[in-house]
């Protein structure tokens, strides 16, 4: 008997059991909306294979293999036949973008880590024996770490050596990393990139442990990372202080684990994945510095299409770095007046340039232009048609640049201009706010995000 926890309401659990003599009758009992009990009675001693399905889709880690003995495995002194496995499974859980499934049988926990005891093998050395446990003794998924533990705590000498070799013509040998975690207890990890059948050789000292080599079936992932899609303005880059947002859709990719990591020139950008529980996610990225960032998005350990993404992060807008110069912000004579002026935004970060001019109603028209999309220099002109007092407001992302607003007085004659400069004459339309009806012109200049970098 095992219990299946299904923390997702849409769908149903189905089960098949294959014994040493063929199919075994199995029932699935509904205990609650999220709990199912799978029951079967082994008709004979031997190995059994339990396959679990969610909406007819095999669950991760299914099928599960076990061994039925005539007495309790925990108490029986009789070791199972060569090549068999005794499982004491505790809360074996697997997560996906659609559901969480767990199966519970007897409980076993060691230290802070939890193991699935898939086999118990031994070599005799007096009363000493070597015990193996872990799902990596029998099965693995491509490009995912598989683990098992070699417990030689009852041995007085010797160390383990493990290798994994493909049974294909290539005879590919995969290294097995061994780490001692206790007195004569070792944690072993390997990663197979190609599905197929492998032989796991485990030796203690110079002798194979009982049952070695073991047959390991490596299967491909149930998901297809190539079917994951990313969309959103956040993939185009951004500005420090502003969150980047992207949408991720995994519905066509199957169940798998989604991860995101974004690295800047020196600092890691904070990434947050929000699960909508329908196969879609929202990715929020908070850059900590300006410069080129690389966004790595993986599904079940593999890059999704176009990953890693290159993001350009601009510095925060800095209006103090904008320079405005030219005859258009100086006093002059109407007949000879040149109204052009330059706004230089290099080094000011990414932002929005706004130019507003107030003067005699209908007496001017503002124009703005630049040579190319990447040009940080903007040429402005307003061509006044009447004498008067003009105010030129220049803002970068809503903040006045140095000197703004610029007051400009335009006269009919050079003599009036000279008298005004000497302070000996005050025009009838000044020096305060214009007596004419004010006219505002507000063209908006929006540079592309990459402009936030130094050119």
C-alpha cells in the first residue's frame, strides 16, 4: 500500500503493478480531494514494478521498483536475491509546473538528509558488510545528478571505488564523484548526459561488493525545454532602479524545474519567479549595477531558446550631466537671430528629454532632431517671428538640467539689444512674465535604453 498526495485539483491518479508472474490487480482509493491510496497484494515473493500516472502521464521517478519478501524487510535476516532491491521509501516528492506528487511508505531519515533505500548489498569480511542505498543505484535522468550512498561503517579497512560505464559500443565511462560524509560512509554522485543502459561498478578495497556491477537505466527528461517561451519588454534591457519584467510559458514543455539567474559585470541581479500555477510564470529582475547583464533561463537543467539573454542595463537618469549650449539660449536681434541650440545627453544615463518654450503666442515653432538612433546629441530650434521674452525649459526625465529655464530676450534692433545689455533700457514687455498669452510646446525625446551606456 502507498499513499499519493496530489496538491493539484484537476486530474486523476492511475496505477499499474507488474510482478514476477505478470500483472497484479491494483486499486486506487479516494481518501480526500488531494489524497489517493494505491493498494495491491503481492501474490508471490520477488521484484515488483509500480507505475503511477497523472492524467495518463507518467509521474517523475515512475516506475518504482520494490521487492516483496515473506517476512518484514526490516526484520528479515535473509538478503534478497542477487540483482533485486528492497525499498523503504519515505516521502518521495517530485515537483513540476503543474503538480506536486508524493508517495509515503515506511519512514527512514538519516541526519539532515533523506534517502531512498533502494538496495542492500554486502560483502563478507568476518561480520562486516557494505550497505548501498540511493536511487542512483538503479535509475537516473539525463543531465541531472544521481546519488547513492556507500556505507562501510562496519568495515575496519578499505575505501570505495565506483565507475559508471555505458553498455553501448562507445563504452563511455562516466566519473563518479565520491565524498566522505561520515566514518567510512561516502556520498556518490554522477551525471549521465545520454540515455541508455549503464553498468555501475562498486568496489570496496580490491573486491566488488555483492551484486556489482549493477544495471542502471538512464532515461531522458520528460520535458522539452525548446518549447518554453519568454516574452516581455524586460528582455530588451532597462535602467537601474527599475524592475525588469518577463513572462515565461512552460505549458507546452511538460513538467520540469524552471530556474533563472542574471549576472552583471560585477554583481548578481536579484531574480524572482512568480508561479501562476497554470504553467506560466512572471520573472522579475532587479539589476544592481549598470552594464551588460547575462540572463540564464533553464528548464529541467537545459537552456530554453535564446538563453542566455544579453541585457543592457543603463545607469539612472542624471540631469546634472546634460549640457545645453548654442545661440538659441542667448539674447539677440529678431532679423538676425539663430534659434538653434544643442542638448548633449552623453553620460546622463537613459532618460526622456523634454523641451518647452514659452513666449509670444504663435510666434515660434519648436523642432528637435538627431543624426542617428544612437546619437546622444540633439539639435533644437524654435525660429521666433516676433520680439519678446522667451523662456526655454529643458528637462531630463522630469528634472531641470543645469541653467534651465533659460531666459531669452529678442529685440527689433541692435540698438535696443545694446541698451538692454548696458542696463540703460527696459523693454516694455519685460522684465517679468510675458504680457502675451503663453504658448507651450512640449516635444518628447525618448532615447532607446542602450543609450544609457557611455558611447
